[in-house]
């Protein structure tokens, strides 16, 4: 136990941010940055793929389904290697391990986010789509104004849970020298040589704290969404909300 505290005291900044500012950003901060960027960049791609999976036009639906099935059927490590060797050939010059891993996560996670978005759309009552079309809205306008806002709001807990998976998947960046938390732990282990269990126990605890905190956040978001949907589904729920709003406006004017 004392060894763990000693290792943290001597190498805490390396675990936290790698060699920054004297070198590249690494450690926990690198893991979080690459994971958040991967979610932000993969989300629009995944949303488009999810909508395409439900498109009435097969030339949209079939390529999207192929993309999803292929990427979900192969290990992430294979995608890491393909990106590492293929992207430099396509663009004509080498890219950093960070950029390679980011591209890999965006490509790979877009397939999973597509299924999350597709499930969120299919969970909505079909009458909403039919009512919007009956009012004269086009297919694209119905998706943009009626379907997607509700579906994406309902999928927030699943997206946070997917972020947890991305954080754990980012550990594979170690094989292409991305200076994330596992890579930083290996640097510390190479310096100490005799305490691998303590070093990687620190890494495991760090991942657990981050992922468990995000899981709690996802559970709270899910409970809040369920509570909101339950209140809206109750008879007079919207009337009560409007009445309370009117009263609050009257009090503020007085």
C-alpha cells in the first residue's frame, strides 16, 4: 500500500499529463481528450448512418448497414493497424499516433453510435412520423424537426455509456505509441522494474474511477429522462406545467 502512495507521489504528474509541458500531452488527460474528441467527431457520422439505416431508399440503407455490420464484426485492433498503415498511403505523409488513434476511434465508434441513434428513433411512437407527414412536412423536415430532437435526447444515457467504452478502447493506442494512461504506466514500470503490480493497479483504479463516474452520470440522465417522460404522459401534465408557468409569470410581474 505504501508503495502505491510512493509511486503516485514520485510519478503523479506523469500519470496525469505525461511529459507535458516538456513533451507531448499524455496520461489521463490524453485519454480523456482523445475519447471526448472521438465522441464529438463520431457522433455526426453515427447519426447520419443511423438515419440512413432507416431510410426508405435502399441506396442509403444498404451501404450504411454494410458499414455497421463490418465494423462491429471485426476487432478494434485490426482497425488500428489498418488506419496506421493505410492513412499515410492515402494522404502521402505520416501522421502521429494520436491522430491515427483518433481516426480509428471515429471510424469504429460511428458504427455503434449509428445503432444507438437507430434504436432511439425506432423507440419513438410511429404516430409522430405519420402526423408530421400528414401535416405536409417532407421526410427530411420531419426527421430534423420532429424525430431527431426527441430521439437524440432519449439516447443521451447510451451515448455517455458509449464514452465509457471509448475510454477503455483508447488503451489500444499503446501499440502505436499514443502517450495515453497505459503508455505512461509502462514508462513508470520501465523506470521502477520491480513493482509492476502496484503501477498497473494505479492504472486500473484510475480507469475505474473515471468509468464509474460516467456510469453514474448515465444512470442519472436515464432516470431524469424517464421521469420527464412519465410526467408528460400523465393526464393534465402539460396543463399543470402551463398553469405553473402562468403563475410564476404573474408573481414576477407583481
